[in-house]
C-alpha cells in the first residue's frame, strides 16, 4: 500500500465538476496505522506480561505440587518403614508366643509325667504293702489253721479218751484200750457211780464191777466192753 493513497472515500457529485480534494499531510495520514501498531504492541506486551505472570504462577504451583509430592512420598516412605517395623515386631511377638506355648506344653507334659510317675510309684508301693500284708495274713491264717487242727486233734483225742454218762463201750471200737481213771462224783457215801468190765455186750456177763463215789482206776485192755453209770467222768490215762 502506498503512503499517498487516501483512506477516505470521496463523495460523488452529479452535474458539476468535482472540487479538488484537500491534501492531507503525510504524517497525519500515517498516524492511524502507527497508532494501531502501537496498540497491537501494547496488547502483545500486556498479553506477554499476563502469560509471563501466568507462567510464573503455574511454575510456582508446579513447584509447590512437586514439593507436596516429595513430602507425601517421604511420609509414605516413613509409613512403609513403620509398617515394616510393626511387621517385624509382630513376627517377634509371634515367635515369643510360639516359644511360650511350647514351654507351657513342655511344662504341662513334664508335670503330667511327674504326677503319673508319682501316682504309679505310690500305687506300686501300696500294692506291695497290701501284698505283704496279705502274705502275712495268709501265713497267720495257715498258722492258726494248724493250731486249730492241733487243738481239734487234741480235743478229739481227749474226747476219744474221755467217757461219761451211762452206756456200754466196746473196747477197741467205741473206746481205746488202756487204763481209765475217774476222780469220782464227789458225793461221799452215795456210791452213785458204777463200772463193770464185760466179756461181751451182755451186761450180765461181768468180769469185774463196783459201785463207788471216790477215785477209781480200771484197766480195760483185757475186757470186751466197759460199762459205766452215774455222774463220774472217766479219762484214759495209759
């Protein structure tokens, strides 16, 4: 575009000659363009200032965000370290618990074994004592049985060697042969006892006889039977 070009539109004239246009100085015709360029420059400057301010603001925000991120990362790292420490403590506590449980189990087992051993020893000792007592009682019972048998034998022998009451006793069958003695009835003068040695069971077949109340001794070894009457008790003495 030329500097001599007019920026104004000329009015149209009809039927008359067009008057000459006034000449505008060149510096006046260049002013609007320069003013526009200056305005554009100012606007660009302002825009640059705004962009710079915005950029500066964005850079500050970015730096702040990065600082915050770094701080958070540090906190997260610290928390990870704390969690790891807690895991380690938990593992240690679990190990201690397992050890304590094992010790408690061993203690219970040892106590149970000791109690069982003590009970078994006491049971064995008691059984041994009872067995000893049973053996002693059995020996005493055996001794008493032997003594009882001896007494019974003596009593049987005494009974077999002692007769009283009224009756006829066959020698060698009802009574043993030998010498019999009696102390009498003690009723002096009553003659309330009687004996007779017989040649048979017939009481009239008499070898020897007597009525008495005092001591009397008779040998029945050669007699067939021995008859007695009264309250006197006869005992074989030989």
